[in-house]
């Protein structure tokens, strides 16, 4: 696993980026991004807290029965909006399903071209994302240094919440020190 050093924190696949209130870009304001790939050429992740109204069964009917609730696609980010990524939780890494690539522990990406019958029973959870968040070489590091993102560790449950509306606050609240205090800040400081 490759990581990127940013100040005092190393960003790794499986970590979370939590948007700071200063990040006003509408693509990322108030978001929590799970990092899937991090290396010297760039970084890729998916936004965990933006469910869409698009039902998985409308575009990927065979996968409908395996997705975690809500049974909708999530808006993974502004890049690659013509494709979908599947984030999956394997029941057992020793018997990981075909088409599964680990990201962090039992959490990984699942190739949606894999026949559903080959993965049934081997997944604990599945979520589909339309699009993803991507950064070129050093772009994410620059954004973190500019104060756009808090970087923190993730918990497996972050990726599969039934109601992700409070994910931003909940992730910050469980952090030590000043980061927990930031969970009480408004997402829209300009309204104060």
C-alpha cells in the first residue's frame, strides 16, 4: 500500500478526507471521502455521504439484491460520471470473491463485470458509486496543506451507513482533541 505524506499525517488508501468548513467547492462541501488509491501519480476516492435518487436496480439490476440500504447509487464524485464503482466488504479475506481488490482490511473494490452468482454469499455489504473524486500528483497534498481537508482514519461502518446524513459530524466527533470540537462548527460559516 502506498501512502502520501502531508505535513504530519500520512494519507493511505482506506483513510478518510473530511471537508473543512473552508472548502466551499459544491462538489465537496460537507463531504467525507474514502480514499481508495494513493500514490505518487495521484489519488482516488469516493464521497460516502451523498446518496442519489438513482436506484441501483435501474442501472445494475443483477446487483440490486446485494447492495446495502439505501438501495441507491451514491454520488462518488465529479470525475468519471459515466461509470460506476462498487465498494464491498468481504466476509472473509481468505475466501475473497472473484473480482475483489482489497483497499483496507476486508474493505475493497469489486469489479461490477463479475457475474453476481460468483460473489453471492462472500460479501457482507456492497455500495455502488457513480463517479469518483480524483486528484493529480501533489494536488491533494496542496489542498490538505491549504486547509481544505482533515485527514483521519476510517471505520468499516463509515462506508455502509443506512443514513449518511450525519457522517461528517460523527467522524469528527470521534477524533481526539480539536478535531472533535470541529464537529460542532457549522458547515456554512458565512451564514453566521
